C-alpha cells in the first residue's frame, strides 16, 4: 500500500499503521504523525550514510582533535559533574571494537 503525506504535510495515525518501511524511507524528511488535530509523534526516515562523506567528516574530526587541550576540555566539563575518563581517540575506539568482536 502506498500512502502519501497529505497536503497538510502530515501522516494520520491510521495511515501510520498501514505503511511499509520502504514508504517511510521514501518520505522527504521528518513528518508529523497526527491523531485528529493533535501531533502525537514525528516520523524521521533514516537514510544510509554516504561512506565518502562520512570518511571526510571523520578525517576532519580527527584533524581537529589533534589540536585539543585535554586538560582544558576536562576543566570546562567539570562544572557538569564527573568527567568521563575514557580515552575516545580513534585508536582506542578501534581497540574497543576489536575487543568486543573477540568476546
């Protein structure tokens, strides 16, 4: 069954029960779900990430991270409570992923 977002730009709760994952993924973006006049949810289709764009963003993040002052970061975060002591460097994350795959 193919359901279209109505002219008011939302999906009814009744239509939501009938639509497929393929239909949801083809929505143009976040779409309100309404029951009568009340908005009861927001349907956000998840899109597959572009691997090249993701790699470029991660490379930029790694480059920016090299200039960080970890002590200054921890001091700035201290007012929010205990600072996470884990090293979330790319190497540490790769090691954690590899360790979890082994177990």
